[in-house]
């Protein structure tokens, strides 16, 4: 294995780690030697992925947690440190973008939920884990954002706004936690995960033919390269930046 992508002895905490992009990153890290903390709202789904990880010969902690609930995050961090004594890699991947019929129909509850999961949770978790990293042996934080944060995003305005905030705190935290903690961000394009099952796929594929350079949506495994790079020693001089993994979105 290339030493730059060898995560033996490392501990990674991945939010939204039970499916989609999060699960792909969990398995990729475990394949390369990392032990993992897998969290999402559904503990049983986390446990299923944890069993897969342990079958690969790595250690895993499954922990049910709603990252949009501020008061739940300290328990998650305490559980991770109690089990592994450290977290070397934090991947803020959990996200949500509910559909709504019109801008005027967006309720305060929906808006707050979207902000909670996509921005408030990563902010709090990065603060809790990042300060421990900075006081210890260091580490890295990888935020998973979206092209909705930088492009017009009709039908996903709250989501785009929250992810734009995530882009902003990426750079801010990189300076707040320097030099021992690197903080970077992946701006993801349209990926064909469980969320895409709600899409009109025929309409999406037609749009992709003209609007995406690769003419298709991404597969979950295609997020892995960028995430592994940013989490690895290969990115030792990379912090406070964003990488687009978007199939060539304009």
C-alpha cells in the first residue's frame, strides 16, 4: 500500500456514515487500515456498516446521533474518545435537502432542520473534535459540501445557503485550529445515492447530457479519492481549501 494512503493506526469519525457517500468513505478508510466511528440518525444502520468494517479486520464504533441536535454531539465525541482515545480524522458528511413546493412554502421548522444538519452540526462537531486534536497530536477535518453552495440552486435554497456556510467555516477553522489541524472541503456535485431515488431520473439524465462535462451523475465510490487525499499525509501542505468533485458542473 502507498504510504501516503496508509491509515493504519488512525481513527476516523464519519457523520452520515451508514449509507451513500459516508459509507463509501468509511469502507475506503477501513480498507486502508483505519478504525472508524460511524454515526447517523439510525443506530441500526450504523451497526450494519460496523459489522462490515469488523469483518475487514478493523475496529468500529456505531453510534446513533442526530448531528443537527447540538446537545447530542458531546456524547458522540466522548464515546469516540472513550473507545479509541483519539480522533485523527473527522469527516462532516451528514446532510439533508428536503423537497418543497415553493419558496413561500418553506416552514421555519424545515429551514432550521436543514441548517442544523448541514451547518450547525459540522460547526459544533469541528469545534469539539478540532480543539482536542489541536491540544493533542493534531489531525484533519474534511467537510463535504455541495455545488449548491456556489451555483444557483432552485429547489434547494436553504441547503445551498447552509453548504455555503460550511465552505466559509472550512477556511475559518483552518486558521482557528492551525497549525496542528488541517481543515478542507470537498464540493460534491450530483451523486447517485439513496437521495437520488427521489429525483426524476429521466429529466436528470437529459440535463446531465448538456450541463455536466462527464454527462452523468457520480457513483458514491467516486468521492473517495478526494476524501482520502485530504485526510492523508499527502495533503500535509493543504488546508483551508476546497476541491470540486462534481463531474464538471459549470
